[in-house]
C-alpha cells in the first residue's frame, strides 16, 4: 500500500513539482507482487547473460534490449506501471526506463537488478 501511495504521490509545493523516483526497490517490488498491484515486469538482461544465469523473477517477460525499438511502443501507452530489471540495475535497465518514460510510460527500474532480488532472498523461477 505504501508503495502504491508513493507511486501515485505527485504534488505541487510553491510552484515546484515533486519528482517520482524512477527506481523501485526490491522491497517495493516484493510489496507490489504480494499486494497484486497491476504492473508489467520486464527482464531486459542481454540474452547471453540471462541464459548463463538461468533464472528470472516470477511474472516477468523477457525482451531483448538490443531490439528495444521494436517493442517500445507496446509500453509507451500502457495504463499500468512498467518495472524494468537487468542483471545489476545499471545501464541497461536505467537507460530503457528513461527511454520508456520519455515516450510517456510510467516506468521504473529495479534498483540492484535481479542480483539484489536474489540477494534479498526472494524466489526466482528457473528458465525452461
């Protein structure tokens, strides 16, 4: 619930607008999942890295980051938030989050990526 409030909280204060963070923490993602908050989870790890690690966060959808121009429009007009994760939460997920936000999507990247998710003890699903 707190994450939902944080997500929706944009206010004006003396003409200045508060900015919503583009980072979603591992704890917030876990809360969103347990509360069944509607969002789209995108795994944007490079194909080789994903195969080598052999797992994913449950409910995620893998999209090749090298082909982002082919799939970006699907999320630009999405009515629900988009959470983007990569291996470590750095360049790939942050860059794609920025691109999706520039196109109008309510996008956030997972801070620390799947590595932080695993490190916090959250379950992952083996790739088939």
